[in-house]
C-alpha cells in the first residue's frame, strides 16, 4: 500500500512540474534555466541542485522498489499526508506564478514579482512544496539512502533560494525589499509594526 502512496505523491508532483514546463514551452518560454548562468557561485549551486533533484528521486524510486522503510505505519501514513501537502503547495505555487515561474535563475527573461495568492504567505512556496514532498517520501520510505539524498536536496534547494533572493533584490529592488520585510522565506507573514 505504501508503495502506491509514495508513487502517487511522486507522480503527481513531477506531473505538475513537467506539465507546467510543457505548457510554458508551448508558449515559447524556456522554463528550465538551471546551470545556464556563468557566475561561478550561481552555476555551482544550480548544478549541485540539479544533481540533487535527480539523485533524490532515484533514491526514492529505489526505496519504493525495495520496499525499504524503518518506520511504523503511523509515521509512513504521516509521510503520505506531508507528500500530498507538498503536491498541493507546489501546484498552487506554479499556478499563482503563471508564466513568471522558472527553474533556475534566468539570464535575460523578464518576469514579474508575484506577491499574490500563496505568495502572500511564503516567498518560496514552490520550494516549500519540494521540501514537504521530500520529507513526506522520506517518512514513507525512511532508510539511510532516502535520508541522505532528501537532506542533500533540501539543503541545495535552500542554497538556491539564497541565490534567487540576491537575483530578485537586483531585479526588483525596493518592491522586493518591502516584500521580504512582510513575508517570511518559507511560511508566514511578519507583523507590520
């Protein structure tokens, strides 16, 4: 049963990801920008992030195929629920972002600063969705392989967020600075005192 739960979480998540990419491609938008920037620090982080987002699903798939988990059913079901939350948060984030959504930091694409919908509550809901999905599947199939690769992916996504914050500060200036003052990086709004 947990194999089906984990496979469903992953299929929905990556189905959203690739469907959004395909829809943007049909509009002439290059969604995948990962590793295209020449700046050494951006390129390094994006390359490692790309590697992490390939290795983590591979580790997840291996764990599912081997049915390898150390946790009891209650923890595994909690993982399924967290994975579904991740899917939902990610879906809402990419829909709200419309055609400003990119995977990686664009070199020349002009995008909008999105501050509506779920972005009122999180500056990085798409990454939050990734994190919930990784933690959820890790609880579904908790073993050393999924733990290591899930943690690696989560850390690399956080480093990507830090890179994107620098880019957004340069690209949007004062409006982004004000947005950062009112909305937390991951989840929540700050008091306007």
